[in-house]
C-alpha cells in the first residue's frame, strides 16, 4: 500500500538571508557579488553595516550602494529564489527621496560629458607635446 498522506503546505518564511534577498531582488548578478558588497559595507540597514547571513524581514529599510548609484529601499516581500525582473521589483519599494536623488544624478551626468570624451584615438604629435609640457609643470624632475 502506498503512502498517501497529504503533506502540509510549506509555511511562508518570515525572514531570508540578506545575500539571497539581494540576489533575488536583482541588485547583484550573483550571490558572491552580493556577499562581497555586503562585506565591503555597501549594504546597510538603518545606517549599520551588516553580514551576509543577516536575516531580513518585511518592512526593513536597506541602503544599497552599487557603483555610482545609491538605493534606499523598503523590503515589501521575501524571496530566496531569483525570478524575472518584474517579480524582483515587487520585492521592494524605493523611497521617493532615493528615486529623486538617483534621477537628479543621472540627469547631471548626462548633461556633463566625461572629461576627455571628445578625444578619439591616439593623440597627435602636437597633442603629445602639450601633454608632456603640462606634465613637466607638475614634476620638473621627470623628463617626459
């Protein structure tokens, strides 16, 4: 006779490891990257550095620094499985201040081109002389 007992439904967990949640919410491509950024102090909860094994709960506020971007998000749902981007966006809500600051920084960087972005290819002979002359002004002991 087969064992036909019905298994109880898995309970929703009330907490998830921080590194798993950041990976599932698509802030980082891999869990290793997630763990490394947590160790470097780029992920904080209420201004306090965390460990990758820290359990987070719904309602926690996280500050995530990823490159030039700084996110302040409130955890809305928990998941330890990575899904599509639309599912990942339902896991958190970005604060309006954070969203405004990020759009302002993006707009400013769009308006100000990077220094040297108008140079294409190798410097000409004339440009090379100007560069050597400029460098010599800062360190006359070196002959560029």
